[in-house]
C-alpha cells in the first residue's frame, strides 16, 4: 500500500492535482468505513464535487398500527432492544393522527378536543416510555406529526372550529387520501398556525425528544384555498381575485410560499425550545409534492428549515424506485443535510418480501442515502417470511453500528 501511494504521488506531483488525489484517497477510505453515508459527487452547479460525510439514517416509523407494541412496556423494551441489536439508529413514533394526539396534551384540551389519549396498558404515558427505552439503546427519538393539516371532518377539532377549515372552489371541504375522506385545516389561518405550533412546542417541552418530524401532510392539496379567509388574504396582498384555476402558477406559488413561511416559524419555535433538535421532513418526491400538494420542500432545504430529509418512495418496481431516488433534488439535499429514503416494508393486506426490502435498501445506500422503514410491525411481525428470517435479512444489511448524535449536522 505504501509503495502504491508513493508511486501515485510521484505521478501526480503537480501542485494543482495533489488536492484532487488526496480527496480521492479519502473517498476510498470513507467508503469502506461502516455506518457512514456518503453523497455522490453530483453537487449543485458551481459547488465543488467533494463528498459530504454524515452518519447514515437507519430509521423506522411507529404508527398507530404499532399501538399494541407501544402500549406494552415489555413489548416496547423488546422492540427497542431488537432495533438496537440490528443497528438501527432512529425511531419516528406517531404523536398526531386523526385529530388526536397520542400523549397527554393540555393544548388539545383547550381547543375542545376531548381528553382522549392513547395510554399504555397500565395507564402510563406511551411517548415517555418509548423515549426512555429508545434512548437506553442509543436510538434517536423524533416524534412524527403524521396528519399535518389533515383532520377528519367528524373530529372535535373540525366540529368545534369550522372556521379553521379550508375548501375547494365548489365549496367541498374534504378530499380522499390514504387515510380516507379528510378535511384540511387552513394553513394560512393564524389560529391554525398557533394551534399546531403550540402542539409542537408542547412535545418539545414535555419530553426529552431529539426533534420533530413533519410528513407529506404538512401541505395542502392544490384544489383547496377557496375559503373566505384565504380569498380575502389573497386579495389584500395581491390586489387580485383568487384564480378559478387551482393550478394557476401564481396562485400555487403564493400558497406554497405561505406554507414555507409557516414552516420557517415552526423551525424557529422548535430551535428556541431546543437548539440542537432535528427538524425532520418526510415528503413525497418533489414533482408530486409541489405540483399537487403545494409542498415546496426544496425551498425548505435551501432556506435551512429542515435538518433532515426522508423522501417517501413507496413502490414495488425497482427501476421506478431507482429513478425517483436519483432525482437531482435529492442529490442537492444530500449536499446540505442528512438524507434518506422511505422504504415500504408492507401491511397486513399488502405484504412485502425481505428480498424487495433489501433490494431497495441497497439501491438507496449505493447512492449515499439512508433509509427509514414504514412501519415497525411489518419489519418482521406482519410479514410473508418468519420473523427470524426477516431479522437476519436486516442484520445482513446493517452489520455495523451507525451512531447519530442528535445534533443537526449541516
């Protein structure tokens, strides 16, 4: 090795090339280091093509489907032990879904939401227990604000605050989503913004969490925004009436910018409470997120609003999966913040093989990307193969640890 090194140095003796050689050598060394994610050398225009090394994201979402696990202290302990043993490093437990929170919330009660709380089997605080058990295994805990601006039309929140809801041009207040028929809180309404901010600050204050995550529902379908409040605000700021076409470019940009501005306020509120907290975002791929849900997450990355990006790419076809994770927006984000891909691990009615999971995980990691799996129970409990076989499959993917500190690494 020493002889080869001296030979190469002699060959590249010119001063202008020596730095490039050293960067290449460092790249080879880091590539062989376990637990390190490395961005491909495809930086934004005008930026040096130097790989940026960050701890690799190895995460999993804990959804309401995982409630049986989260409610039982013994099961939580076993789950966190297993994730730690298999060298995962981050969990994303749900805290906001269907207009309810999964922790005791004074903020929710003040807004007329009944004191309905998912509690553990012995009446304990689920989130507090999950945080404690996860941290003992060295896992970061980034609670997941799943529903974003989405809420069922029948929820207490929607019934008690009808003026908080937005609507389509024809007056319809709901749309069909993966969670069924839902209404949308108006992201431009100051009272809605204050409510969501208060929930987020409450979690950051009451629990020793490492951050907060907002997903694809921290957005608004482009058909919405025709409520009286938003029409008036648009008229006041632009001196124009709201366009009849929901896909009008200026109208889309105005709404997307408003959501971005609110995200900047949320990020500040989180960091004011805990300066090293991770503000994680988990959107759909960019073309869909912006064009259909006014979610300009690329601007969030550019403006430093997000500390972590996990793009949901839930599709069985490997070629389609690779096309989406190779997009330039993702490569751009890799140069700024830790970046990963959301990989679908199955559902009771839609099982996914460990082979597909491994294939997609390797495709992501080959491109310097981390991964987060949706969702915990389908990693090995609800699956087409035996649990021990699935666990061996994940063990083969992550043979060495990848430690994360919880401090935003830009």
